[in-house]
C-alpha cells in the first residue's frame, strides 16, 4: 500500500494476526469485533499521524479541532459497533492493538548509543547528587522531617 508508514504496516500485520487468533481461539463474533476495533483504531491512528506530520512540518491546520472531531468520531464508531452487537472485549482488544505496535516501533527507532559519550566513573561521588527518577539534581535537605514536625509543634513554621 502506497503511503503507509512502517508503524502502520506493522499494526496491520498484528491486527490481522490477532483477528485470526481470535477466530481460532474464541469465536467468529469476537474476531469480527476485534477486526472492527482494529479498523477503527487504524483509521484514527492514520489521521492522527498525518495531522502530526503536518503540525511538525509547519503547515497550517486545525490541530485542536481535528483532535476533537477525531475523538467524537471514535466515540460514535465504537458506540455504533456496540449498538450493532460487537463483542465488547474484542472491540477493546482491537482498539488497543496500537499500543504494543507504538512501543515496538519507538524501540526500533531509538537513537544509537554513543560509546564515546562522557560518563561519570562508577565510584564518582556525583552519582549521589542525581535523582534518576526525576532526571534532575537532588535538592539539598534542610533538616529531617522529625525536626520539621517538632518545629511546627513549637510554633516555628519556617
């Protein structure tokens, strides 16, 4: 298919495989619902990807309005599928298949590791000044929590 990104092709392959597995392992209704959810999700992702490309290319467009319209159409499509009798779990699985595809594609497109990048020695005391969970330096502690509680009880509200 012309114009499909690699992530879209991978999503199509995973969706087809999941629908085939759903047909073989659960039921035809489940597989059809999964395929319907995957189709809804694929169309939504395709338009979101194209809108993002236009946004980052600097082309004018209605980013917020497009998001709102796409979100409303997604809700209508899912509601319509449930109304005509789609299996809710199959529909949910189909709509959710983009997540593992996006994670896999992001992992495949990660930047290469530079072996010559500057690093700290393993025994450098600078490691103690960095919080890896917050990706910033650790702020200096101005006392223990017990001191703060004791000061508050004495009327010292710093």
